[in-house]
C-alpha cells in the first residue's frame, strides 16, 4: 500500500492549557501527511472530492511543546468509493550528549476514512481503476493522473521511466 512519513514540531498553538498537544492537532497533522501523499502520487486535485466520513484515534502518550513528532500515514484499504488511512504518530527523541537517545514513543494511532464524491451532487462515486491502483501503490507516480474539464482521463506517461 501507499504511505508517507512527515515530521512536525509541536508548536505553541498545538498545545492546550496542560502544556501537551491538543487532540485536534492530530487530525491537522494527519491531513498534512495526506496532502503530502496525494501530492507525491499526482492526486492533489482530489481535494474537494474526498470528505471525511469517519475518524478514530487512540491517544497513548503526551507530546509536549518543542517535541518533534513523526506522522506515518498509509493507505490501509481502498474500497469501492471510500479509502481508509491508518496512521501512527510517534515522538522523535532529542539526541542527548550524556546518554543514548530514548526509543520513539507512540503518542497516537488511528484511522481516517474518506469518501470519493462527485463535485456536482456530493453523492459517492466509485474510484476509477487507475486512481485506485495508484492509491494501492500499484502504479508509479511518473505515470501521473491527468484531469481535463472535470473528467478523469486514463494514464498517459509524462516521461519514459528508466529501466
């Protein structure tokens, strides 16, 4: 399956009155990872056509202001007209001079489900085969997806892959 890992520093606005990351920070980080993933595979134009329909998170450890978080997002399942991401958010420990670094700590993990909808009426729309293949990791981004006048087109190589 397709996936990506991004990093974020826990900023002041990411924390709550207790000083650790606020629960809403997780969805922002997950969506940032999703944007990076869709951009990498040539599907950035799907935004506006993939609303969230389910979100669940297990909060396991606290992240504090200044910590660095690793957000690991992967496509967990591609359905007929939906997609489920799985994600794990871990603390990346700071390197300490006097002792070995701590192992990373899982701070949160969960699932985010999106639906593929049409732009006109908002009803669910089956994934075209070529898009589903990209989301499953079966096609290379070099073959990119094109969109013209709102209609999906088949793959057309944008460059000749090296062999």
